C-alpha cells in the first residue's frame, strides 16, 4: 500500500487536526488514530509533527488546551478549537480547493 509523503501533506497538517477538533475536543493519540483510520492507513502523522502542530496552533490562538481525567483515571491534555481556529480552518479549506484546482491542470492521464 502506498503512503502519502509527509512532505506533500505538511502544509495541511493543521487543517487535518482542526477537522477533528471542530467536531469535539480531543487529545493527541486519539487524533493520530483517527487520521490513520480516516486515511485508510495512507497517512500516519508522526508524534513530533502532531505535537509541534498543537504548539503552533495554540500559539496562534487557533486551539486551546485543557487537562482532563480520562476514563482510566489518567490525566490527559485535550485540545479544543477556538473561533479564530474555525475561521483559519475555513481559509485552509478554501486554499486547498484553489491548490487542488491548479495542480490538477498539471496532472496528465497520459503517463
């Protein structure tokens, strides 16, 4: 099975993470697992990439973090999207449509 190169998708990690946080607050491992599942194992986000994105998103005011006790009694850091994060997500989705439209002009069926 072919996997998506992290170089290709790097600019959209924030979009992917925010996609899950729009639905509900979540934590790193759960988001990582959901990315793997939704991509049919074609994209596996590295832990360092994920937590770097959390740091950047929080610094930019797109998410906020909070600590909460999990079902097993262990404390976890959860993340929730902010209003500016929702706006940023919308901008990134629009940017992706434009990017996709342009790149598709350079993709040929005759290979």
